[in-house]
């Protein structure tokens, strides 16, 4: 893969050679890099230098193993180069605009706010370049990892070929990540589109932007570009926003998006797209009628596909399917000496899950004894809209499908004192417990700091602490985290059954 394909946006000549991007490349794809000469068998060969691959390689080398890491594109993978780091950096700018738009509610009048989109993107590239030091070739080499840059493919159950050289291994892990899926819309490929791999190279703001896909990535970027000043239209075949999320949570975000002027065409079918003069024209069906729309740019955010091409998995006896590599609960493939981690091995395609799966692989591949299990992970995730949507565990509908009766407790952030003083008009904490117990099976939080709040519930679930225990935790006052204690208090009140209340009344009467 040519690393310069990562820098192809509106005007790549202005971004590919920018100082920040050149610094990034010096770290994650240095020109003139010469692959080392392999000698002997490696304890672990890692294919893929993204979040999962880096954790696996650095962790194994730190334990004293002989390790090789192979990357065909840019070290750091999606997260650093085209995912979490650039997206969260520009979302910070968008969040500032949201605060300014709400400033009048707090008695602060802000006049003449201007967005310098070029500087927003320049800051993103600068931050990305700074963070790239952590994922650099030179850091990996210093930590004892043999770094190979280029295309690799299996030549047997224990051998990999790269750049004409053969690497022998005792164990290997495939951590090649994923890429944007492109929906089969007639004309889309011909007229061109942006994805999470190319949108970061924009140097001018598209006046009119269509976003295809109302999941987390589409929702986050739709809101950001709307706040920057684009007219944004958000398409999805699913008839609601954030189709996977809690319905009440998704409804909060829908109301916010409509208030901010994002046009939501949910439950729509895009029939075709084509070029019309200097614009791009959509023909789509919505509410039973055919409509047209002119935009300047299209952003595709319609799911992900695993990166498996060219690996020659058949030679290694590794089975795979359209969603990724076939693994067992220990993340072992059909070749018992080859494991998989990250996006190619998990339905949860998040950086923190890539990290967690890599740690499972380290334990299971390098050491004997009991195996760590993927199914034991308690996985939280966050959609970084404003407000944020955070979730951990099961949704109520998932529990119902699994035959688990649940009891749900909800507390609005607006009803906390901190929520009132901060003007939190939307948002809530919702916790599901197994009916008849205080065992937490899932939770959703909506709020401007939901991503920070969810960890308390994740810790409780990981430590098998019931909801009643959270009522005993002292929370600083005033904080929005008090809503979690309020939910726990609500659960405790359900323990005061009529029988218990009658016995307590007898007790207190006797005490007088």
C-alpha cells in the first residue's frame, strides 16, 4: 500500500507535504527504511501495526520474547492516522462551538464567532504528528521489536514472506484491522467520495455535505461539520439515528441534531448519485416519494470491512469469513499457533477492544495454562456526539432476546444539582439489573461527559459489584456522577417491600 493514499482529500497537494504530515511519516513510515534480516525463529510475529498489533508486539518484547512486527501501511493504524486521534481532535473544536452557541443561557453574550476550518484541520494534523511519536518505528526498535514495512503473506502454517525474506515463527497474531465499507450505490465510485481515510485532508469546508450512514462515525462527523458551517444532510436506510443504541438515547441525539439544523433523511433509499455541473446530485426515495439533492461533497460512513486481502490465509490453514477471521473464545484461529486480535477478530471495532484482545493473545499465545476468554470482557463504548452516548453490557432488548428478565432504573442528569448548574437539559443514567437481583447487566448514559461516567459502572460490572453497592460509594458534591448513586438509591428503595415496611414499623413502634 502506498502510504500517500492516506493523504488524498480535496487538495492533497496542500496536505501531503505539510510539515505535520511529513513529521507523521518520519515516525510511522520513514522513507528509506530498510527491513532487518531475520535470523532464527521468532516467538511471535505480528501482522498489522495498529492498536492491537502494537500492544501485542510491545508487550511480547517487554517480556523478553523475540518479536517481529509487519505493517504494510502506516504504523499506528486507523486509530492514529485516520480514526480516533484526528476525529476526536476536530470534535474538540466542534464542542467549543457548541459551548459558544449555548453561552447566552449562562448570561454570556458571544458575538462574531468565526470558524477557521483550515486552522482546525492544521491543529488536527499537528496533534496527530505529536502523538505519532508513541507509535514510531524508532520507538519499536528501541523496545526490541524487529520492524518490517511492506506486504506480507503466509507461505505455510509457520512461515511468512515479506520483501523476499521468510520469517519463521512459533506463534503469530493477525491484527490487520478494517477499512470503510462502500455501499453499492450507482454512481458513487465514479463521482468520488470521502471516507474516514480521506476526510482529514480537507483544507476547505464543503458548503453542502451529505453523510451516508447514521452510526457513530457518521453522527459524530455530521454534527462537527454542521457546527463548522456546512449544510449537512444525513442519510441512512435504518429509520432512526444510531440504530444500535438505546432508543431513548438515540432520540436525545435526534432532537439535538434537528435543533442544530442537520437534515435527517432516516429510512431513506439512495437510488443513485451523479455529477451535475460542479455539484453532486442525489436521487433518493424517502417517505414514499422520489427527491433530489445537490451537495458539494459526500462522506461515506457505512460500516467496516476486515483487511484480509493478500495474506494467503489458506496456506496457513486459517479460516475466515466476510466479517473477519474465525476464532475461538481464546482468539485462536483454526491454526492453533496463529491468533487474531482487533477488528478482524471482534464485532466490537474500537481501539480499546483492540488493546484488550491483544492482551488476551499475549497471555494465551506465549504462556501455558488456563486461557483468557474473549467472552469474559466487559466492553464499554462511547459515541462522541455532543452530548455523548456511552454504553456497557447488554441493552434491554438483548436481555429480553436472551431470556433474561430485567428491571431498569433511570435518573435524569437535569435532576442532579450539578446538572442544573451546568444546564444539562438532556441526558440520563439508565441501568439494567437482572430482575430480582442487583446484578448489573448493562447501562447507558447520555450526557456531555458520558464517556467519563460510564467507567464507574464498568468497574462495578467487572468486579461483580451489585447496584446496591454503588449506593454506598461517596460521590463528590456536586457532580453529575451523583446520578449513578441516585439510580442505586432507587434500586434500594425497591427492597423496601410491604412486608419489610410492616416489620420496620413494628420495630420502630417497639423502640419508642
